[in-house]
């Protein structure tokens, strides 16, 4: 297929990925399999790099949309993003030494825990109970950014969902504030990964640019819906995406 025919398949996938990613993360669950299906003989690193370029545009737009309407917890967002830059760079480098496939069983177990915990705790993330101790917030956010940043550079599926869950669970944010914080951190992880991939592998820049336009459109719609419907809507979307991730990883393992 030529680029125009491929875009008829990848464009809608990028749009839906941008929509989902803007609300709760997990857009890579849609966009990466679509890229692999369209380019079965292309090296995975090239497709991961292309995915990151398409994704960062939508993620940045969603972060901007949220920032105009939601008070951003900068004490968590900035340290988390800075640490995520470092973690994501080294995560992308680690792919050369260890196959990301070894993480699948562990990630599946963690996602099952996240889904179960969120289902049981009906009040989780519906209101804010944030700690005002700045030092504690900075330390926890930096730790989350470093670990999840490494994971995003190395493997990636569910990065936004893990960030949201950890910000809600450890810092007491509601789902809406956790989502905007996750977007800022996710921009940093994408930026670092793009930097590494651009220096070390070929990226399909033309395709990435076309997909980025669709991803951006989906992200604008997703962020507007999240802002309109609030934390309850984000929580429902979060649970839905996590359950789909669990099903996808379980299918891959079996």
C-alpha cells in the first residue's frame, strides 16, 4: 500500500488513540498495533519512534487544554516531568540490551492490581485529598516520573494509566488533576524517547506528521469531554482502558 492508502487505516487509529490518550492514557494500545499491522517488515524501533512523534503532538495539546481549565499541581508536575526525561532516555537505551517482552507478565499482574483496587475503592480519585507538604510531593512525583519514564521508554503500554493511578493513590489527587499531571509527565517521556530514537534509528517522519494531525484532533475532543464531564467520567474511562490493556496483554501472553 502507498502512503495515502496506509493513512486511511492509520489516520482513524491515530484519532482514536489521541482521544483515549487525552482522557486517561493508553493511546499506544491502539496506535502501535496499527503501525505494526501496516508495516510488518519494519524494525520495531522505527515504529516506536514514529508512534512517539505522532503521540507527543496530541499529548501536548491535551496538556494545554487541561491547563486552561484545571489548576495544575506544579509541585508534582515539574519534578515528575524532569525525572521522566531522564528515565525515558535510559529506558529507550535499555531496549538494546533487554527485550521488552520480559515485562509482559509483570505488567499484566500490576494492571490487574490497579483495576481491582480502583473497582473496590469506589471513592478513589473522586475528590482531592492532596498533602500540602511540598518536599514530600516533589520526592514522590520525581520517583514516579523516573520509574514510569523508564518504563515508557522501554516498553510503554499503559504509561498514562499507571501515572494517573499513582498520582491519585500516592498524592491524593482527583482523577482530573491526576490526568493533567500525567499529560505533562508524558510529554517529557515522549520528548526524551523521540530524542533517542531520532539519533539512533530511522523515523517515518512524513507518516508521523500525518498521524500527528489526526492524533491532535482526537486529543482536542478527548480533553474537552474530560473537562466537561469531570473526574467521574475520567475514572470510568480509566477503568475501561485498564481492562482492555489487561485483555490485550493476556492475549499476547497466551
